[in-house]
C-alpha cells in the first residue's frame, strides 16, 4: 500500500501496490508538459481517501482519457488513459516514500504516436 497526496494535501489516495513493476514517462502533448514519472494500477486498486471534490478533470482531443489534478495546488495526481480506461496512472512524485530521482528503468511511453490515432 502506497499513500499518495497532492502538494497541498487536500487530495489523498491509497494505492494497493507492492512493487512498482512499470515506471514510465510519456511523450504525449500533456505528459510532455507535466513531466511526471508515473506508474499504473487497476482502477479498483486506486482508492480515493479524501478530497475527491477538490479534483479538477481535464479532457482533450477524443475526451476519453481523464486527467485529474488538484484544483487548489494544481498538481497532477492521476489519470485514466484512453488506451485502457480501466487502469489508473498516477504521479509517483505524489508518493511520500518514493524519491523519483532515485528511480531506475524508467520506460518512455510513446503517447505522441498513440495507437488509437493510427488508421
Ligand atoms: Zn492540492
């Protein structure tokens, strides 16, 4: 179990995860701007504890992906990706006991060339 919180602490979640098996950054237009290092769990393993009403939701392009951030401190907390809305991606920088500067083996997700944009 990992505890996630935004910068101001109004939003809190618990994540049912033991090992971070997938650590990634993404080069899509929004992630490029956020620069966050992320991991993923199933939606049911991302449990909002407090402050759901403080979240803002941002959607763009096909409006399928849901990008959440704290409306008070502006920090990206989590999102549901368009490629798999049953998963929650979350900001490893929001987890107190993880130093994102010590993480190794960070994969780059090629969101810039999204599979659902190819036809
Ligand atoms: Zn906040």
